C-alpha cells in the first residue's frame, strides 16, 4: 500500500511506502497501526487535498525537451512555442550615435533594407548607411574581405561561401533571421489558371524533372486551360544565377535539377513581377513582397493541401516555399558588436522594425524567434 501526502508550505513528501517506518510490523492484525500512524501524520502536517503524481520509473521516463533550433537552413521547419505578434520589444534609442555602415547582398532585401535604414536614420541623422543589392551571392565575399558590415541574403550561406571568411577571421559569420518570405508563383492577372501541383511546377521550369514532373509542359493547354489559351506557349521568367532566390527555387522547386534553357532571367525580384504583368502568357517566381495589381499568385497543391503564400501558411511551414531571410554579420565570439551595428540590429528586430517587414509585404518574425536572434547578436 502506498499513500503520499504533501505538507502545506513544505516541499517534502511523506511516503508511507518507506518500509523502515514499519520495520517491525508484520502481523496482519497490526495493519490498523499503520492506518493510525498515517492518520496521525496527516493531522500533524495537514493534507494538501491533491494526489501527488508518481515519480518517474524506468517505464515512464521524463520526456526530453528538444533544444531550440537557432537557424533552420534548407528547411521550412518552424520553431515551436511561437508567441503573440504584439510581444516584440519596443526600440529605445540611445544618444550620440553616428558613423558609417554598408550593406551588400540580396536584391530581394533591397526595398526592405532601404526602408529599415530610412527609419533608423530618423533616430540618428548623423548615421550614413549604404545599401547595395546585386544578389545574395555578393554578400559572402564582401563580408570576407571586410568591405561591408552587413550581408543580407535570401538563403543561407553555403559551406564553400563561409570558407574565405573563416580563413581571414578564424570564425564563421553570424547568421541572423530577420524576416520571413513566401516565394510566390505569379501569372498575369487575366490568366484563368488558379493552381499548380508541385509536379507541374517542376515540368514547367525543369529540364531534368527531378521533382515528379513526367514530361515538360510548354503550352497552357497542357494545364487544362481551354479556348484561346490552349495553344498559347508559356513564357517563363525567373532570377539570374547570382540571386539567392534563383538558388532557393532551384533546390526547393526543381529538387536541385536544371532549369530549362528558355527561362528569361531577370536582374531583380521586381523585374520578374513586372515581366509577368506585361506578358499575358507569362509565369514567374519572386518574393511575396513584390506582388502588384498586374499579377496574381497561384495556389500550390502539395498533395495534402492547396495553399496560397500567406503569412499564416509561411509561419506554419505548410506553404512549401516559405523561407527565412538572413542578415549575416561579422561578430567575433565573446566580443560585443560596434555600437552602430548593435543598434541597427536591435532596431530591425524590434516591434517597429518588424512592422516595416509587414508593411513591405513580408512576414514578420514571431517574438520568440526575434528574441533568439537578438541574443545571438548581443551576447
């Protein structure tokens, strides 16, 4: 027989399964002594009125909590236990901040970086920030050479891209998640197509068909469009190879297969959307923040659900092409960032900075993720 009681205001348990208490009690008739003993203890210390949960045994071990994944490259897996959107911290400016800072990297980031810097300079008019946006592939060498402070990228750095930085500094660049994006598939606003399967997307863009496409799709009629659309050829638009979006789409949508030769490569994310908007037969992929009234986004049929690239679907990870956007910095382990870099990062991860993310059409970070990234930058 096992009875457990907890004393009010105490952390100890009185456990009647302890056989030392009844070491000399073996006679059945003396069981009443046990009952009286327990009752007396209950009267002395008070019964809590709640049953204590049994301690773990070999058949019921405590469940180990999984550690927070600070960065989730090559994946759309999302951190668990995401908090409310209004619990981001407010930015509190400091006094007497001035200096110069430069950024080079993702074109997808171009407008967002500009909006961030303009808002930041309203706090600090003496600060000058230069933003270059030729593509994600330009960020790693610029950081490795020490010519820029910030390296925005729409994809994680590859191992070979971090090697020059490690040779020069002896440690890796620090990757900060600063926003989320859902890579959208755009068609002309008058196109009657509503959705695509992932296999059809592979057949549209890939020459190697590694993601389930059975044969190349070249005409809109092959996607069940009728009437005048049936014989219309499909015009493909995409990014150039220096772009992080190009690499992300190649890996995620084509299973690292090869693009068709007739994809019209564009120098920027906005250029892709503009090309589709001006081409009735066009289709293209670009960041969600570049949507205009001249195009519409297609739903993607994953086999489990048919999804639009919305904030909710990006946060949950259900949308297949949702991704984090990264800001790479040069932070020596154990040392603080220079004040200008530190304050800029605090600003973009604050409530005000993430409101700018949403205003620009992207998906703001959940507060727990923003706090994780802030600690990475400030510790």
